[in-house]
């Protein structure tokens, strides 16, 4: 009977396949992670006027962080999400500037 013993070659194959699977899952999780951050960050646009100045500044900083991550994505994803992110950021900046200007004007 011709059998292949479970030896060094089989262990190496299992190790290599495990590494490939780990790399794939890590990449998939990393991609999912920025999408989750994107969704959470841009979800606050509906209540932007009720956010404090500090909350707006944090959201603007998150937009800047996400921009660097999205710029590294595949072209189609990059174009779509950079445009959407820029719209979110522009709204937060506008609201922050508007609130700051209204706080400076005497009543």
C-alpha cells in the first residue's frame, strides 16, 4: 500500500496554509475596520448641529485619519469613499465654523 506519512512536508504545508489563511483574514478584518470607522464617523452628519465643538473636532480628525487609509484602497473604492468622506468632513467643518462664529458675535 502506498501511503504518505505525516511528516515534515505535511507539517510545512499545514503551516504555510495556516499563514495564508491568517494573512487573508487579517486583511479582510483591516478592510472591514476602516469601513466600520467610516460608517460611524459619517453617521453623525444627521445630528451635526447638536454636537459640541469638541465632538466636531474629533470627527474632523477622524475624517483626516480615514482619508489616509482610503487613499491606499483600490481605485473605485478610493474614488467613491473619498468623495463621501469629503462631504462628511465639509459638513462638520461648516457646522464648527458656524458655531464658532455665532459664539463670537455679541448677543
